[in-house]
C-alpha cells in the first residue's frame, strides 16, 4: 500500500503487527525503540496481552502522502493517536490549508515528539 515511484525520498517505518489475545483485535504499531513494545496495549480493550504476528513490516510512507490522505474532519480512532507518525499531522494539515509556514523549529519539535514523546514534556518542566 502507498507504494509510489522514486521521485522523492521516502521514510521507512518499522511497523509491527499484533493481535490481542483477549479480544482478537489486530493492529499495527510503529516500534522505534524496543521499550515501545513494553508500553503497548490493545486499542480495543486496553489489555497488554499481545501476540506479535509478523516480525517486521516496513512501510514506505512519506509525510507528504500522510498529509494528503489525512482528513482533519474525519473521526479518529484511538489507534490513530497511538501512532506517533500522526503526531502533529493535524496542525500541519491545518497550517497547509491556511497557507501558514510553521517554520523549522516546529519541524524539529515535531520530530523530537515523534521519536521520543516524553522528551518535550521533560523539556518544559
Ligand atoms: Zn484487546
């Protein structure tokens, strides 16, 4: 899915697929650090009894693709917010629509937030 030509540099995302042992819900999650998996719980029932289905799936999705597909008015599921790649997407889409340039410091902060969600909170304390 989302495969495109090589006209732009695309980011590779280590995405793992899981199944909840409780309710059977299957979902995918981006694992950047090994610790991320420890904090995982089922988006359906919240339990941590998960089984990894496939070792690793790498998606080639550029942020431009995500922004293009993102609908700010569509209802979001919990898994949307748990996917760190979606952090900041809403703000960026809105800014894009209004023709506002958020600047490079916003990009930096976003990148930090996506790779280490706790860091921004720690910084502001
Ligand atoms: Zn579940």
